[in-house]
């Protein structure tokens, strides 16, 4: 903008200047008149329609050429003083001659014009030239001295340098060498100083001071080391050196003196030139009175010859009267001015006004265009700049209004497109970020829940339980109240889970969790530790009784069936309880105590609540140690099998022995299954134990079957859990094959709890049956659903539990039940084993029954594998004796059971 205005102002100014020049040219015409012939009067001059002009003609001679030559001469003289060269000499000579000519011409013409005498000026110029010539002589003399000085210096320097070079080679002249080197160095210093010798006015300049000092050093060096120099360089060298140094100094002094004089004379010359200049007038002119001659302009003369209407000449023609042209031959530098002094009538005012107005109009137009252009650029650029800044700050809604020059308008459109895209992108990013944040929030919540909640039941998990329980303990500590911890476990959940599938098991857990929550809400909270283990915390309890009551409430809450998948399901739970601060003081220990109590509760049967006692802890410790021992027992071969005969009640022969496990613990004791099998079941070790039992029993059976006792059959106790392993059947088949034992030699004994393990187990049993393996239902008469198991399981034998047999000889009711069951099994075609036959009366009542086998201490205790073959004849003989004895002491009850006897029994008898 400023530049535009500046350019405009310049144009305006230029316009005015041009206008002024036109005006000046129109008023003053200066013509330098050379001594050339005047133009012939016949040549027509351009004319304008002029206002009539009055011209006064005057003759003028200026001193300009003279002054110029004077000045040139002075510079040439000074140059020649400074250095004498061919060029400076020529220039000096030429300028001197030119000055002389110019002076003469000026004086002649000025005298002619003015009538005054310029003698003093003429003489002054002559003197001036003479003085200049004298100064030049002095300068030349100085130049000669400097030349001499230089030559002598170079000679001295060369002499010293030569001596230095020689001295380096001659060892004997060591004394002189240092001083010589010094001398050489001093001459080098001197060389630096003497280059300024020509320009030095006096000895006070720094260069001269150094030069003088160096001279002094040289003189002193020569004097001090005279003897050495004389010895090393020779007397002639020394004397020559000393004298020439003195001469050098003297030359230098002369040069300095001349310098000073020259300086003075040069100054004088300049002053003289100044004085001369004062004598020269600027110009000399004809006195006005003498020159006032009115002349006719050429224009007015020629006006008559011009065509009417032709443009008048712009400039008035010059008039050079013949009389003023000098007729002297040497008129070269002379200047004669013819000056037309116009006393014009008022100039062409209208045109000036027109020009002025057009200038103003042009300026205004130019200014408007400039401003318009600037605004059309600046405004859109500012808008774009502001919008960009706002966009950068994050205002995505910002748009630029269009306008301005085409390129900027296009830029604005592009900007808006970009801003649109940006705001779209921003919105997308925002949306993405929002969804991301929502996801993160949701994930965080999930993670928190995962960290604190059990994902299945939504109850607090183990971690959260600990934190809540710790808080409850802390509160109880402060308030002096109690905290009850209940450890819950679903009775036989494993069977339920395995038989019904894990998905169903999960839904049972969810439903159970829900019920727990409902029950405990009034006094505390429930948590899930994992699997089927739940915990209930009773906060702020006031007494042990209240905790016990709450525990019973929890147990009883599960007397009512749960609804799972629309099915009513009775799921009983066992509960162990511990109390803060009575039993333990921290969360971990309280849970452990409740767990110990739970173990006890489970041992008591279903739906039991057991409170922690220190003894339980001991039992738990013992259990733990048993478990540890069991883990090592298999590896160490601590298990043994004993075999108890089952005697056929009709033939009184033993063709079947039941394998029973024993554990010879490291301390030498023989542990019975009752001491460790429950723990093995609980810990899962039972699978490995069964494997061992199977292999050992099959190996023994094979040994007997393929040896001295071909009809041998072995009954093996199997845990329902074993059957859940779908590899069980194959493993058994492999073992039979490995030991070359027919499947019919093996009978597996299972308790009816196998029914709870579901369809998979039953199918496994069916496969076993298909292989030819016999299946016996053990401990018949102790469970609740014995009759159902008879129907559902692919059984070959029923083993009547010892509790059923125990009273048959003493209790008519027991005898009646036994009789009924035996009759039923016989009806179903199942073989029967009566377990726990301890008395002859019992024997007497059972002997002779078809399909009946007798097992009990009365007939035989379990014997070691290696004793079996030896024991068999005794067992059989013992049975015969028992038969005889029982016949002798037959009781009415025995007879009543005997009524069931078949013809076979009669035969045996
Ligand atoms: P069970 O299958 O009922 O085995 C019979 C148990 O009764 C055996 O006890 C046996 O010694 C005992 N017994 C036999 N006759 C009499 C008697 O006249 N009077 C009394 N009071 N007891 C008698 P044991 O060997 O202690 O076995 C206990 C239980 O341990 C077995 O009961 C069986 O369920 C289990 N068991 C034994 N060995 C194994 C095994 O190898 N595997 C599995 N899974 N369980 C086994
Ligand atoms: Ca058994
Ligand atoms: Ca049994």
C-alpha cells in the first residue's frame, strides 16, 4: 500500500517536475555558442504562436574553464609530486600548458567585456606554475634519495643474508651467528619501515619510530659485536657495514627533511591555488546599461512567412549578434553566453491548470486503483489468515466469505472445502473417540467387575471377599462385636456337574448364588470363592448363637428346591462356620477355620452345619498329611492288595475273591481304606490309586487264572469317579489284554452313588458289560434309591451291605427285609453276595440260597495275594464245617429264610 502511494506520489512529483522544466525551457534558453558560423538566417525556425516577448541580450564570459584547468593543474602537480611516472609527467605538462592557455583566454575576453584589468590574476597564475615546478624539483630530489636509500639497503641486507648463510655452515664462527641473525632480523624490520619512508613527514609516526629504533638496534648490534663480526666476517665487512649503515641513516634523515619541506611546499601550493581562485570572478558580463538592446525574435521575423494556423514554435530562437563572436583564433575554451532574459507575459495558464488537474485526476485514479487492488488482496488474505487461525484453534465451523481477486477467491473456496472436510473428519474423529471412550469406560467397568465380581454369579469374588471381610473385621474390632464366616459347599456337586454337564452345573451355581444372596441380605453378604465353594459373611453379629442361627437359616434355605432350567432341583449344602475373634483374627485364618469346619460338616452327612473347633484343625492337619502321604505312596509302592473270598452258598466253593486295598505307611502301620480313601476321593488321587488297583488285581487274577486256579474271578472296587473318566473302559480292556485275562474273570464293584453321575457312567458300564466284565452293586441297602439302581444299572450282582445282614439272625424285621431283597434279586436273575457274615446263624440262614455268595470274617478274612491259593482249600473246608454246624443248630428264623431256598440248596445240603 505504502509502496503504491509512494509510486503514485513519485509519478505526481515527476509530472510536476516535467511541467516545471517545460515552463523553464519556455522562459530561458541557454545556448552555448561555439566559434562556429551562425546558422543561415534563411533556415526557418519552428515557431509557436507566441506571446510577444521582450529579450534583453547580454554578453557573458564565465571562469568555469579556467577554474577547471586550475584545479586540474593542481591535481596533476600533486600527483607528480607523489610519484614521478610517465603518465603523471605528461598530465602535469599538459595541464600546465592548458592552464596557461585558459588563463590567457579568460583574461583577454574578460578584459574585453568588462574593460577591467586582470593583470594580477595573470601574474599569479604564472607564479603558481613556477612554484609548482620548484616543488617538483624537490620531489624529484627526494625520489633520488629514496632510490639511493633503497639500493644501499638492499645491498646491506644482501651482505648480511650472505653472511648468515655462510655462518650456518662454519662451526667455528658460532660467536658471530647470533648477532648476525639479529642483524638479519633487524634488516627485515627495517624493510617494513622504509616502505613508508616516502610518505612520512617526520620521525614521530609509528612506522618511523620503529624504523629509527631498528636503526638504533643495528648500530648498537654492530658496536657491541664488533669483535665478533670482525673475527667472523672480516674487518672489511665490518667497516663497510658500519659505514654504510651510517650512510643509510643519513640518507633516511635527508629524506625525512625533504619530506617535511615538500609537505610544507605542497600546502603552500594548495593555498596559492586557493588565493588564485579568489582572484577569478565567476563570470564577467557586459554592464546592463550597455546591453539593453531590444531585439526582434526570429519568431516574430518569420511569423509573416508561416502558413496561417501552423503551430507556433515552442522555443524562441537564439540570437547571436556577429559582433559578440570573438574573432580571435584561439577561442577554444572561451565561453560566451548569450542569455535571453524573458520578461514574458503570463504563461499559458490554462494549460498549466489542465496539466495540474490531469495530474491530480491521474493520481486520484491511480490511488483508487492502488487502494482497490490492495484492498482486494488484503481483505481476503486477512479473512483467510483469521479463518486459518480460528481453524487452528479448533473452530471447525469457521468458513471464509468469498471475494477479492480471482486467485484468492479460489483459495477461499478451497479453504472452505478443506474446512468442510476437516469438520467432517473432526466429527468422525470425535465420534470415534466418543465410542472409544465409551468402550474404554465399559471395559474398565468390566475389568473392575472382573476384578471384584465373580463373572458367573455376580457375587463378590475371592479378592473382593477379602477386602469386604477385612473391613468387617476392622469394624467389629472397633465396635467389639463378632463376625461370622460360613464356608459352604454343595453336597455331591461334582457328581451333579459331571453327570448333567458343566453348563447345567453353572446354572445351578447361578441359581444357588441368587438364593444365597436373598438369604444373607439381612445379616451380611455372600461371595463365591470358585467351583461350588461359597462364603457367607455375617457382619456385626452380637453372639455366637446368632451366627449359628444364621448358618442354620442358610442350610435350611436349600431344603426348598432350586429352579434350574424350569426343573425343580434339590441341592443340599454343607456349612462350616468360624467366628471372629473367637476362632481366628484375620480373614485368611477365619476362612481356613470355616473350611475345616466344613470338612467336618460334610463328614457328618448332607445339609449339616458345623462350627469350628480346634480339634477339627488337628483333623484337618492330619487329613493334609494323609493327602501328602498318599501322593508319595504310589511312587514308593506302599499300597498292597488283600483278597477276601466270597464263598458260593450252594457249592461252598470259592471262585471269587474281592480285592481290598491296604496302605503300608512309612511308619510300618497298615492303613485300611476307611482311613485314606475318602481323602483320596476328595483330592482326586483316587484315579491313580484305582489304576494301580486294577493293574495289581488283574495281574493277580491272571496269575491265578492262567495258573493253579483257572476258575478264579476277582472283584475290584471302583469309585464312581473312576467311571467318569471315559478312558476307563479302554484302560481296563488294555490291561486284560496285557495280562491275557478274560473279561469274565473280573467283576467291578460300584456303590449306587454311581447313579448320580449320570448317563455317561451308565453307558460306560454297559460297554463294560459288553466286554464281558461283571458289575456288582456294592453296599446295597445303605442308600435311598437302591431299587432304582437295580432297574437302571446293567448289574450282574448285588452285594447286600453288612448292615442288612447284621440283624437277620436276631431281628425278624431284618430277616424279612433280607428275604424280600434276596427274593427280588433272584427274580431279576442277579447274583447276590451277603457281606459281613460273622456268625454261624447268619451263615445258616443264607447258605444254600441260589446265586448267593457269602463274604465275612466267619468264612475268611482278607488274605495277602500270595496266601490266597493256600487259603482256598481251608476256606472251602471251613465252609463245609460251618454248614454242618449250622444244620445242627438251625434256628426258626434261619428256617424261614430257607423257605426261599431253591432245589439247588436242598441238593447242597
Ligand atoms: P466294601 O467294598 O464293602 O468291602 C468290604 C469291607 O468289609 C472290607 O473292609 C472288609 O474287610 C470288610 N469286611 C468283610 N467281612 C467283614 C465282616 O465280617 N465284618 C466286618 N466288620 N467287616 C468285614 P475294608 O477292606 O476296610 O474296605 C472298606 C471299604 O473300602 C470297602 O468296602 C470298599 O468300599 C473300600 N475299598 C476297599 N478296597 C478298595 C479298593 O481297592 N478300591 C476302592 N475304590 N474301594 C476299596
Ligand atoms: Ca466291595
Ligand atoms: Ca460292601
